[in-house]
C-alpha cells in the first residue's frame, strides 16, 4: 500500500524491476507549457516585424499614426511659411512706423531697438518629431515667433508714442502764435535796441509796433487762455496777455477796448480787443510781444504774411 505524497511515482518493470520517481511533476509540466507559449509568441512577433507586419498585427493603428504624423509635418511646414510672411509684413509696418515718427517729430527706431534684443539660444521645445527636418523647421518657427512677439511689443509702444505725439502736436501747433495780430504797417527792424519815440533814449524794444487807426480789430495769434485783460499799470496802458501753454505767451498793448475777460479760452483768429493809443505812446498802434519761457522772441519769426484768419473764417461761415 502506497501513501499519497506531493510527488507522483511511476512504476515500470525491467529486468531489475527498479522504480523511478519524478518530483514536482505538475509544476514542471505547467512551466513547460507556459514557456512554449511565450517562445511561440516571441517568434511570431519577430517574424511579423521582419516581414513588415506580415500577419497584420496593429496594422490599422500604425497606418493611422503614420498618416497623422505626415499631416502634422505638412501643417508645421505651412505654419513656418506663414510666420515668414508675417515677419515680412511686420518689417513693412516698422518702416511705415519710422516714417510716421519723422512726421510727428520723433526719432526713428534703429535696428537694435526694433529687434528688441532678440536672439541667442532657442528654448527647448515641448514636443519633438522623428524627422530631423521637421525638428529644424520647428526650431526655426519658434525662433521667428519669439522674434515677432518681441518686435510687436516694440511697435505697439512706438505707435502709442506716435499717437500721443500727434495729439500733443495738434495742441502745440494750435497754440503757436503764428499770425499777425492786426493789419497795419510795421518795421522789420523794430525788435531789439532802438530810440524810444517818447523818452528819446536808447532802449531795448522787446516786441514790434503795428501802426493803424484806433479801433482796428486785434486778434489772438494762437489758442490759449486770457491771463490778463485790463490796465497794465505801466506804459503799456490797456493790455491783453494770453497764455498759450508750451511756454508761450503773447502781449497786446496800447489798446482802446478789451473784448475778453480773465480766464477766458480763445482760439487763433478770435477778436480779443480794439487797437488804441493808451499808455506811453506817440500815436495809435499795437505793441505786440512773443515770449517763450520768459525769453522775448522776435514776433516776425512767427508771421505768415499771406494768412488772413478773419477773411478765411468769413469764407468758411458763408458756405
């Protein structure tokens, strides 16, 4: 009688009638089967790879990935071409911007400022492609995008400066005292040292005298605010002083009548007074001065002799 054990005995007879024993029989059989299966699968995969997916394992998925990769490369190439077009467009806008800067009296942007310091190594990309050519296209496109982004910021600030300067220029040019304040005769040699017609002494004349009848209209030579309208308390008699801003100030003296008040806003060509002979004068005329930051300037340097503001306004109003 044999007892059960964890191994199986096989009995067989030979001439010596010996008995052989196989230990862990079931485990060895199971291991042999599993090993054979794995070996078979390995050989199958090797054969499939060697003969270009002969058995069609994952063929649909591989084709889809290859097609998708090709489409991505085509899109990347088209995108790179588009960035080059944008680069050329930005270059044209930059040239136009420099022309506008000159028109509004701003310095042009040099090449270093326009490039905004771009350059140097390209940062690491977040994805890569198998194709070396695609990788180069990606790096080149990224560099162009970095450059365009920096240059766009520079141009944005430049055009902002142009707009601000243009707005300032509109106010500045409107404030400049650029016309004659009154019709009449004046001498181009009156500004500077001269013999005073009443006192009979050599004295610096810090403006010009325009001679005409009492009551001739006196106009503001630029936009501004009336700073003083009344008696000067000096030899100027009745005066109007206009503050034009930007450091400019004009003085209209020896008036007979004032048509504005202190603090009133006036525009170039507005009638502000009537000429007269108040103050220390030898005859009817308008004494006119232009000052900038306290410095006396020759008013004739600002005159446009062929500009008649009053007539022009009448023609516009009659249309």
